[in-house]
C-alpha cells in the first residue's frame, strides 16, 4: 500500500522497506486514536533523530569518544585541566569528541579538541543550558528535547566513552554505557573513568562497585573488564587506542558473531583463543576468514579479515577479554 502511495520508494531496497514500515506505523496512529501528548513525543523523537543522523553521517568513518562530566566544574579545577588535556591528546590521535555542549567538563573538552573535532549534543532544559563558545553556532551542534534521544546519539556514535567526575547525569550516563555494553545492546568499546591526578572520585566509586555489586554477585568478575578507572591521561588515551590496534568492529550475522580485524592474526593464536574462550562458544571453534560474509553490507570494510564464532551472547565481559587478548598478542 505505502509503495503504491509513494512510488519513489523502491521495494527492492531494505532501507526503503523500513521507511515504508515507518510510514505505515504512523498511519496506524489514526486508527489507534493516541493522545496529543503521545503524538508529540513520537513526532519530536523522529524529527530529532532524523536530523541527528544527517549531521553525523559525513563523519561516519571517523572514530569518536563521548565524554561526560559535570557542567559545574570551574575552568581552573584539576578535573577541567585534565579534561582539556585528554581531549587535546585524543584529538591528536585522530578521534573526534562528543560532549553535552555545556560548561564545565564539556567546555574543557571542546576547548582541548577544538571546534573542528567536536560535536555538541545539547539538551533543552527549563533553565536553558547554553552551548559553550567552542561549539556554539557550529554545524555539528544539536539540541534535543528528550534525554532518551540525546543518550541514543551519545552511545550510537561513540567508539569509546570517558567519564570525568560529575553529578546525577554523569552517573546516569556511566551506568547506561556499562549496561548497554554488558548486555550486548551496543558494540564493545572502551569505557574509561578518568579523574585528575591523585583524584579519588572514581576510585571510591570502584570500591563501592566491588563491595556492593561484585561481592554479593550482583555482577560477575568478568564485568570488571568492561571498564577502566585511572587518574592518568596517558593511560586513558592508551586504553582507547590500544582497543582498536587490531580490533576494528563487530556485528552479529545470523547466529554468528563476526569480529573484524585491521590485519590477520597468527593461526596459532586463533587456536589458543578457541581453547581459552571455549566457555563462551555455543558450538564449534573460532575461525579466521579473509573478507566479509555474504550478509554483511558494509562495502568499505569488505576486505578486512574476520574472526567468526558462535558466541553465546551472554558473557560480554569475557568477549572484552578476548578482544584484549587479540590486541595484546596479535
């Protein structure tokens, strides 16, 4: 029906089929009789996400780090100085930074990275958070009405997350990142809790996690591999850049997990991985192949070698340990 109404849609293209499904679901709202408030939420969400996808699209091939921290941090505070230096260092490694576009840690990071290597993902609040001068009026500045659409872009576009000391919002983003990686709802990525030199903010938080989450087995020991706590800017930068030393990306194809690599690894290492990580394999062994599987639809990385495994999609901490092993020994 939708294809007949909109002949520009091509039913042979999966993207067009999904757009047609979106239109069909929108038309079903007329039958469902939703409230005005519900329609406003759906409309604003779609509008915000469509525009955000458009803004980020030209930078799809550039790795990005989402950075979180307090908007109340004074410019001269040790954590602000650390944020500024971290952003400068990670930008020099070829990364872009994504912040909430406000003051404090966000301003420091965008000052360090520079306007050209910054995205601002602002939020419209009753007290109106103004974007800082390093991202204001930039084409890469977006302003969201809803936190959930804003948080989606923070995670969807990120190849790493770095968290400086902050308040409720920072902790909300911290647990969001950890939960999505722990459950496989986003791709594996480095999550770094970075404090100023000799700072104790995240060290204290880590002790809480160990005493009140790990000890009573509310999380697993392997989950502690999903993040790093440090006071060293150098260690934070190394944690991110090392993660992508051999590991490129991953995706699920059918029942198999496909790990793309920047270059092949020794077959002896593949055999060791099959043995040492047999606990996360549903069946078979880890295999290395050259080039993409037929179902993969990313032509720009077709030529990369792959590790193929029937992953149990449960133990993502162990998967992170496998990726670290590849990067260390490959």
